[in-house]
C-alpha cells in the first residue's frame, strides 16, 4: 500500500503541476486556481499516507484524512467560481476540520475501522455529489459536454467512498485494510476518477477559451460591420450636411424675406440681397450696411436690447413685431424671427433669423378694418335683421334690428361669440312652431346652400322673410349671413289685394266684356270668360303675351302692335278694332281699349284694358251692306236692259241693209252700215 500511495502521490502531483503549467501558459477562468490547489492538497494527502510509519502516526492519519475532504472543498470552490456562483463558505472548511478532529479522536481513542472509514468517506461523498448537482443544474452552452462529463465523474467519485463504507461494514479485520484488494481498487479508482476530472477541467477551460475566441471573432465581425455602417452613416451625414448647407444657402439667396446673421453686440456678419432692398440700400452699398450696427436700423434703438434679451432668455423669438428704419428714414413695420447662435459650450455668440416687411400688409389690414367697420355700420343701420356667423358657428355680428325682430333684451354686442346652441336657445321661442323652425335652421346650415325669400311664421300672426347666404371666397367658406325681414304688413296688404282682385274678377265675369292686365312683360291676366270667347276649355288659354299675339290676324298684327307702342309712348289713346282666331279656326272681331299706368316718375308700371267681341254686330252690318248692293244692282239692270235694246235695234237694222246692199253690189253703203254697227257696239261696251 505504501507503493500505491507513492504512485498516487507522483501521479496526482504531476496532474497538479500540469494544471499549474496550464494556468501559467493559457488563459484560465475563475475557479481554475482553487481546483489546482485542491488537486495539490489531495496529492499531499497521498504523500502523508505513503509516509505512514516514517512520520508519527497521528500526523499521517490526522493530516492524511483531512487532506482529502479539504482538497475536495477547494475543488468545490473552484466549481462555484467557474459557474459564476459565490465562493465556498468557511463553514464547509470548519466542518471538514471538525471531521478531521473526530477522525483523530477515533484513531487514537476509539480504534474502530468502520467508524473511522465512515467519517473519512462521508464528507468526500457529500462534497462530490454537491459539485455534480451544481454542474448538472448549470445553464451551460449545448456544445459544452465537458460539464456533463465532470459531473458524471463526480457522481462516480462519490459512489466509490460509499462502496468503501459498505466494505468497511463487512467482517474483514482492521489489519487487512492496507492489504486488501478492495482497498487497492478503491484508491486506484479514486485516482483515475480524480485524474479524469482534472483533465476534463482543462478541456472545459480550453473549450471555453475557444468559444470566447469564436465569439470574439463574431464580435470582431460585428464590430467591422458596425464600423462599415458607421462609415456609411458618416458619409450620409456628410452628404446630408452638404445638402443642408446647400438648402440653407438656397434659402439664404432666394428667400423673399431678409435673412441675416449678427454678432452678439449687434454687428452684421452676413445677410442676403433682400436686406438691401428692405433697408433701402443700393446693391453696391453692401459694405455700408455691413458696417452698420443693428441698433441703428431699429426705429427705437432701445427696443433692440429688449429683443436681444428675450432671445437670449428663450433661445428664440418668433415673428416679433418691430418697427425698423430705412436708410432714408422711412419707418417700416416688420416681423423678426430670431434664434440664438451658440458655441460648443452653449454660450451665445450671436443671432440669426429673418425679417419680413409687413408694411403693405399692415396697410391692407388697416384698410380691411376700415372696410369691415363701414360694413358693420351699414349692417347696423339696416331695418332688416342681420346676423353674421363664422364658419365655426360663433356669432360675429348682429344688428339692433335682429334683436328687435326676435324680442331680445340683449345688446348686439352681447351676442358676439355665442355658440349655435346658445343662439338658438335665445331665438327659438319667437317662432310659431319652435321645434320645426330649429330643425329647418339646422338643415339649412348642414346643406350650406343659399336660401332666398323663405317665409317663416312667427308668434302673434307675424311673418318674416328669411335669406341664408353662405360666404365663399375663392371656394373657401368664411361663414354665413342670415337676413330677416318683417313682412307682416306686406302680407296683410297682399291679402287685401288678393281679396280686391277676387272681387274684381267676380265683377268682370258678370260683364260681357273681358278685362285684362298686362305686366308689360310676358304675363297677361284675363278677367272674364276669355276661354269661352275663343272656344277654349276653362283655364286652357295661356295667360301670356305670346298667346295673345299668336291669335291676332296676320294682317292686323303690325297695326295693333304699333298702336300699343304709341300708347306706351303716350302719343295716342289705345282704341282699336282687330280680328282674333277662334280655336275652331274662324275669326272673331274685337274692339280693344287700354291705358298704361305709370309711377310718379312717369315710368310705365302695367297696362289695364278691356276687349269687346263685336263679331255679331259686324256680321249684321255685313248682311245689311249686301242687301243694299243687291237693290242697287236691280235698279241698274232695268236701265241697262232698255239701253241695250235700242243698240240692238240699230245693229239689226244695219245688218239687214248690209245684206241687201251686198246683193246689189253697193260697197259704199255696206261700209256705212258696218260703221254704224261698230259705233253701237262701242256704246254698249261703255255702258257696261
């Protein structure tokens, strides 16, 4: 057994030296040092057992049995550090010392092989299995099979002391322990397992180094990629910066506003050409303006300090209103937008920004205010109720007439800013039917279409005329205008007029004549049985000027219209007879009379007249004329017959004489007879 322990000492010592050499020449991880120390302590334990009999027994037994659990505790500490856990607690070392003391006690005072073997093997079992449990529960990489190998060897190393305890319980005597083959097998097995654990520990460390090298390679690749991406981003940033500078320079050169840059004390550093125009300098006077302090272009130089203080406090100012002075002394109104320029440390070194000349805009706004004031004055003086509402529905203006129409105790200015619900709540009770009126108002607003002359009923029998006008400018809505007019008196007058016209119509229908009213346009109203006179069904004949012109006889049309024009020109009285066509095709005779009604200035308003059908009278007059003509013809026929009888006697006598003379051959006498016959015939023709 001494030789065995000597061999174990040499082998375990060589393993410790290899671990130490590995640690000094290779990269190792936390825990590798305590593991090496544990192997060295176990080698010392083997050495103490080998020197048994050379050194005092109590040193050999006590120190040797203490070395094995103590070495395993160092290895346990190494495993914990490798896995990233806390170091082994000192309590474990104290327990081991206590076991060693107990072992010494058993060795010298209670010489029991079983209990001495039990006390020596139990710590070795507990420590190795505890290390195995830590390794199996470790969250290692899937490719790290060495952790499982060490864990498996530690489990096996724990079974060996367990088997040794069982063997101690068997009958062999204590003197046989050092010579028994089982004891030799135990130490050979323990040595083999322990060497395997240490070699595996070195391979585990090498694997971890390789893994980190691979990870470093990947990290290096990622770093190279990141650097390449950073280089690309830097180029993009430089390109963006160049484009930004180009855009700024383009803005600087092409802006319609003055773009400026000044120092902290107000000295111009740079500006665009618009600045020369705004401040009244010629293009060649750039250097003169550069030498001018900003405070000198302020109409009130003290205001420059206040402006600069504001920008310094806030970091910027947007559209700050300032009155500036041009080179010739003219004051202009401007809006200045300014930002503070800072150095790398955040200190303000100057200002930059834009200046916009709003002099013309200010003048236009003033004119607009004056125009609106005149507009509001006109609306206020109107008798109609006017309500102007913004596109958001808020009341912008109302006149006193509107308040009076809707029985409001509020002043027009009190209504300004009211919302639609608030305004409706104030006026809805004035309507005869509030719910329907409110619904109609909402529908009008939703449709956004003009409404003209819409009649609405109001309490107390009153009537209003409502207009709704959406205000559109270049297709964009800017609000809406409500116009209300009290037409109660007009409605009553219209009703009286309707009643009067109805009485007039009934009176006209009871007369044989037909009365008409012409509006001097295209409408003609007939009062009387015009349809019956012309053969039409009731209401069939159109009430238009064109319909009346169409029924005029073509031969009478020009003559009648000339008479109308003379009456319109106040040149003659309109009293004329003409023919009109009956629906069945015949012609009727009418006598028409009329007169133009004019206003106080002499302007024609309408035409009032009457027509009388004289067809029956004209037919009677025609019949009497025909009878007179027949009597005249009868008297004339009697005288003509007597005269023609005398002429025929002459013709007959002359003919007989001519025949007689023809037989005798006297041509002279025949010629005379023929001349008498010709004379008689001529006289007869003249008579006819």
